[in-house]
C-alpha cells in the first residue's frame, strides 16, 4: 500500500483547521515517530497561526519526560509506544501550551526497532481537549517507514477531527 498522498494529508489538515476555527480553538501537537510531520503539514496551510499554537518533537524518552511531563513510571511500565504514553503526551502538550486541543503520536516506523510484542508498524495516538477529555487508540500499520509515518499522520488528524464532531 502506498503512502498517504500529499493531497489527502492537506485535505485532512484543512478539515481540522475548519473545525478548530469554528470553535476559536488552538491546537498543540506532540510527535515522536513522525518527527514533526504533523507540525510541518499544519503550518503549510496559510493562516495556520490562527489555530495552530505549537508542536513538540519528543523522539527520546527524556524529551517526553522533560518537555511533556510524561511520568517516568508510565514509560517504565508501558513503554514509549503505548496508549498510556500517547495519552500522557497529549495531555502534557495541552498543559504546556495555550491550546484547547492536542494530539500525540508515538510508534515504531521501522525498519528496525520492533519486537514480537510491539512490532514495526505499531502506532499509538493520544488526543486531549481542554474540557478534560483524553482519548487514545492503537493501530498496526503496514508498509515501509514512509508509508507508516504518513498513515500515522493521517490517522492522528482523523482521530481529532472525529473527536471534534
């Protein structure tokens, strides 16, 4: 399966922007395996400063702890690629920004780094809203590194769009 097209990613970004603008909300993102792809995509839209507040690229566990306040115990117990960590990343991004909504992505994009318990393509997402709502999900994506990362970006955006509906 091919990577998600740039056009599809831009369409999702525009749809999310419309939902945030309709509420007068700002968004923060926290990314690990996607390395800032969400932030780059969102800021490629003209006028994104009206609804995108900031992004955190927290690739290493130390960055997740220091920048987002992910508890060390969460990482020790569940690992960086877990719904618990993704949810903590999203709530941390929300707490450390002026945003009203946050999304987070943590996963194993490969080609190395997978284990039988956490294989390459496993991606966890977290979403948090200022009203205290915090959700997470996990999916297993197939393909090469680029395909996994592009699909992870799309899934994170879709998840927040769905949450805002």
